[in-house]
C-alpha cells in the first residue's frame, strides 16, 4: 500500500471503488463478494478483482465459507484492522486530545492534555509530543502509522495548515501540518472540528445508513455529510447556522424563538440559567456551582437536570426548542435522513431531544419531518478525534 495525501474532492474512479468496497467490508463484514456487489452496486467481477488486490496487500482476509443458497458456498472476507493504524487529533480551545486507532476505528491508545495558550510553537510542540507518547505506549510500529488528521476549532486554512483562533488562545500561523509531516514522515491534514466530528458520526456512529446527515455541534455549527462526503461549500466554510452577529437588520422570530441570532456554545444554556437565577428563580444549579453565579456551567445545569430540577428542565427544554426551529429550516431545505446532535449538548438527553423533535414537527413539512431521525451523538467527547481518525482511514482505503 502507498501513502498518499488525498483530497476527497479529486478521487479517481479506482480510489472511489476502493473506498466503497472497503467501507462495505468494514461495516458489514464478514461478508461475501456477492453481498459487497449488492451493497456497492458494482458488478461481481469488479468486486472480486478489487478484493483479491486487498487480500494481496493484507488489508482484507478471507475467513471461511458463507451459508449457500444453492450451489457452491461463497467465501467471506473481513477487514484486517491491524494492517495499518491512524492518528486523530482534537485541537480544542482548552485541550488537545489524541487517539491512535486501527482501521476499524477502534481506539488502541488515547491521551488528553491541556492546550497551551501562549504561542503557536507551544501548541505544535504539544501535539507532536502527545502523538509520540501514543505511538510509544501502544507498541505499534511507527512504519504502520499511515497518517495524521487534526480537527481544530477556529478558522482554518486546509492548504497552508494554519488556524486563526477566535477564543482567546494563540492563533497558529505556522504550517502545523507541514511541521508534523516532517517529524512523523506521514501525510498530515487539517479540518474544522465540526465537520471532523460530523464525519466521525457518519463513519462510526449514527448516520452511515443515510445519504444526507447533518451534525449539529453544540448549537454553534453544522457539519454536513452528503453521500459519504463532507460538504465544504465553495469557500470551504459551509455549516454556519446563523447570520453574522451585530447586524442592524433585526431578527426573524418564530413565536418567542430567535431563528437567526447567533448563540453562545452549549445553546446558551448556562447563560439562560444564570439569567433566570438572577431574576429570582430558585434552583439547585447555583448550589452545584458552589454558590457562585459565574461558576455555573453546562455541567452544573446537567447535574441539576438529572435530579429533576425544575429550572434546569425548563432551560434545557427552551434551548431544545430554539435548536429545533433552526433544524426545521435545514430539514425543509435539505430533506436529510438523519440529524445528529452533539458537541456536548447531547448529554442533556431526552429532555433536549424531545424538545427538538417537538419543534421539527411544528415547523417542518410533514413528509420531511416523518422521514428524518433525530438522535444524540454516539462518540461523545471522542467525536472530533475519532472523526479525524476516520478521515485518515478513508485515505488509507483509497490508497490501496
């Protein structure tokens, strides 16, 4: 197998077939060549030729015989997950999380540390050290590491490998991808954290059986997966679900819900809780925050919610309704098969999800509302890192 730095928008026909067949084997194996042909809609001769090539390269293994429906029993094949390994990095505002995964996306080793907030060089140094630690602790041979992907918050330049940060941390105006590539001698790529998490949920979580999946990331961004591809848009920044802030053009309201105004992270839930308590509402939220209004966080609200706290329940329900209105617009526009809610807000559970569904039923056209499934993210806090790893797996598949 060769190492290649792959652009998902310029796959050759062969690379697309590689990905389609190997994804089918990864998801549904053990599987026969005949069933792969049915899933991928490629003829059986083509599938057999490709699978034989995969077997020669050790990325697929034959595993006995399948049950026959008449005639010769077909052989079945499975992915060899240990044929290669990949690294995914979640470069968040406050943390650097890394995973080393096999070709099935199973975590072999992982680590998490605080993100330096001073200089770009410090951030690049920490990412490199964390990856080095993972490789050493896993016992995986360095030559089996096939690529590194970073999912980063901020405004990214995929080509140059730089990140402009907007959250009070140092921007990275050095080519982080090139620097890490020189160090580890494998392809290193950069993607926005929202779209990275979206791809992870599609590949490993809740959306891989639909043509269009939308991933709502903590209410502040949307990742779009269309036919198994990240949709970037013409400028590479698709996924904003609000208008620019501070525009003096008013807002659009559905009842008492703002449909276009930007929200802070976590749907503004901690802010809403603080505002309600300041106005005299009683709640366990303040006690859980140590009696300090400024210490109220999403976790404080969620802990109170789990104990049945009335204010916490109301705040989460209202946040779910706001999110549901925005999602309804997207459902009417794109008619997706799945909406995945993540980025941390999914921890609010059924209270949030049911509020979202309520507004979808109220605001979306019936046919579209009935067709879409709305589910919480499955990958949790690993969504960005595992999404990054999944993008490298896709590159490995294409490059066989």
